C-alpha cells in the first residue's frame, strides 16, 4: 500500500481529512489472469526464497509490476496478516511512503492492464463510496467499493483491495459518513 504526493492532479474532493495531493499506487490486473482478472489491486505477490521479508517482497513485486524504483520508498511497516479467502492466501499488507516518486507504467501486459495513482481524498468522498454485491452458488457477498476517476478513466476498487483501504481509512479516522446501501455495479472483465 504505497502512499505519496500526487505528481500533477490533485483530488477533486476537498473536504477530506487528508491533503488533496495524497495518493495511493494501484494497478488493474490483466483480464487474462486466472485469479482476480481485471480487478484493481495493489502491486504485490508471493514472497520468493531470495526475499528477506514481506517488505522486500512487496518492493520487488512493485518494481516488477510497475517499474517503481524501490530506493524512493520508505517502508512504514507491515500490518497484521489478512486472509484472502477466495484465493486461499494469507496477505501481509506492507505500507510505504513514496518519498521520491519515480515514473510507473505497465511492465508486463500479461500481469497488468494499467498502473495509476489515485487521490486518497477522492477515494474518501462519500459520493464515490458504496458496496459491491456478488452472488455465487446461492451466497451473497457484500463489500466496500470506491468508484473513482483516476488519470482519465473510471475505476471501481472493490474486493480485497477495497476491504484493506476501507479498514485502513477507518483505523486512521479518515473515513467520512457514506451510504452503505448504495450499490456500485462491477464492470464485466475486459
């Protein structure tokens, strides 16, 4: 979860508890991936044998997926592990501050469809918040969602990524009251 100062476009939402230039680095996963295709996510992946720890793995994965220069990142800490039930993974969220931003882009089109920086204040805007509803095999799953405009395109942040952002924003006291009954429809995979 890499936060930094947005390079050029401040948030449209100005009443947030955060500065208008605070952003978070996100990517859209490739539509061809087996797990979580076309979903907005944080850069990340598995810890490889050569990685010292979760933070080292997160920085390596961010470089591999976005071209990020890890030298410009200050790791603030690793949050307690969170289960990702759909994929049967245990995720160690790494929080970082992008003190020296570097250019980012899609490095491997087989993994990522886009890489972008989203203004945190726009994620917090009550009009951009809602829930997604997924129905599978007679079960219904409802979770937080964010509908935003980022770098000229509409994005829906939902699922595990939205759950992590929602929990972090609540924990930091940044969340604003939002309509927990508003359903944000998911786009079909590209």
